[in-house]
């Protein structure tokens, strides 16, 4: 009769934005409607996403539905990791010290610096000739 509680959270890194919907389950993960292993083919990428679960010993306890857009693979992994950490806090506030100690709740604000007018790049200048 009672429906399983869904926890949702948003995570960002650089220009990547991810939304995570977490429900109690058996560990099935969908990323942009595709299988987790297909979207992140290498084991290191998969471990980066699953790090909050491994840290809190909650592997295969939740099903995830993830949408992520923008940025590259590493930025998307960081955004998903932050969103999962925030969703885990909604599930259990007692997990906060462990996640905080592992820096899982910290948003990485580093972004590409914009190109300035009159210059070829963000910091680069055109060659200067004195004579």
C-alpha cells in the first residue's frame, strides 16, 4: 500500500549538471535511460560514481535513475557523485560525518575562464613588438 520513498537531489561540477532519483532496491542504475555499465565503460569511472555508496556501506541497497547533461565524463561523474551524496543525506542524516570527511558534499566550483576581448584566449595575449 505504501509506496517506497524516493529521494531526489541535484549535483553540479564545472558545466555538468545531474539529477538523481534514489529509491530502495537492488542496485540497478540507469544513466540517461541507458545501462550504467554502458554509459561509464571503465571500472574507474564506475567506482567514481559508486564511491558514496562504498563509503557508507550501502552498495546495492538503492536503485538510481540519473539524468546528466553538460561537461565531459569526469565532470559528469563528479556531478553524479555529489547528487548521490546529497540524496543519501536525505535518507539518513547520520551519514553526514563520513561523507563530509571524504569531501563528498563539496561542490567543485572550478570552471573554464572566459575569453576576453582583444586577446586570443583567457590569459594569453597577442605577441607584443616593441620595435
